[in-house]
């Protein structure tokens, strides 16, 4: 369930260019004074009874600065287990807003899980805390947008304890969006993620070269302020267990609904 939830979080919490219409463009951000709601649901062909539901609200403080709050709920085996899997707040600032080139910087603070497996609310022995900083640069011309991003995450068992032995994760990726016509668009991307630490929980990690996640989606604009999208994801991993790159069985799939008001 962790990879499923992580995929949902990445798609929901990375709010990023003011557009005439709301859509899955990687450079989209709400206009000044506008609210955006995005709801997504995700599962995986290897376990279709496991489902993650993510919700994000974003607000454009100015045309360059946006803030967001989001959460993820998850269930498995028809609610045999269920979690309030994550809660996060974030901010995004448009450093460069040229006609063709855009550059954003963003940050996020998240808690995961908030509650799960009947553990106490914000139990520090169970809950993880995630600090994220990153940047995104993109180019848009005509109906095509290309954007690349890089992010650094620090995950620990204490919210503000920088001396503990937490996890350090580096992620980088590229996303493209093609507007086919007034209503339809295609989005595709790939992201690489790697744990930078030599040990996890005191145990050494050997020959861990990280993982790749590919995404492909179809976007449909109902009108200027509302869209729906469907997408699939596929993973490729390299761990010390296999010693080589392996494509994960099955694929993730999901849907998204967004509205600007």
C-alpha cells in the first residue's frame, strides 16, 4: 500500500502556471484569488481491493504564490484495514514567469500516517514526518508543455528532530502535456526516486539504485473550470535482493476530478 499511497501523494501535493483552464498541465497553478479542488482515487492490478483516496485544496494567493493542503485515506481488503494515511501542507512560488519559460520552487510538510491500525493519533513511535523542498522548470509553446522537477525529502520519526537518523530521498522527473484540442489532452512522465542513506533501521543497503515510475494519462476538460482524467502507472525497481533492474508486476491505475472556483 505504501507505493500506491506515494504515487497518489506525488500526483496530488505537487501543486505547480496560471492557465485559462484547469487541467493536468504540470505547470498549472490557480489564478490569484481562485480555489482549486482535486480529488483522485488509485488502485493497482496486483491488489484491486486496496484503494487510496486523495484530496487536495489549493489557493492562489497571487498569480505567483499558491498554498495547498491535502490528505490521503487508504483501505485494503474491503476495509479489513483502513488508514488516514497522510496529511500535508505546501507552498509553491513562481520565481520566473516568462512567456515560454517558467521556474517554480516548492516546499511541503507532511505527516504519514496520521492514524492507522488502531494506533494513537500522532503516535510518535508510529507516525513519520516528511519535509520536502524542490524546484521545477518548464517550457511551454503552443499546445505542448514540458517540465522537469527535482525534490529532496527528509523523513523521520520526530517532527523537528534533525539529529535523528532519518531517511533522505532524492526524486527527479520530467512530465509532458499535449493539448489535443479544446477538451482533450494527454499527459506522460517519468520519475526517478532513490534513498540516499547507506542504512535503514540500522541495516545496510547494498546495490540500491532506486526506482523509476512512469505515468500516462488522458485529460478531458468539461469546461474552463472543471476536468476529469484517467491514468496508469508502471514501476521499475533495483534493489539488493535482485541485483538488477526489474519491472514490477501489474500496473497502477486511477482517476482524478478537478474544479476551480
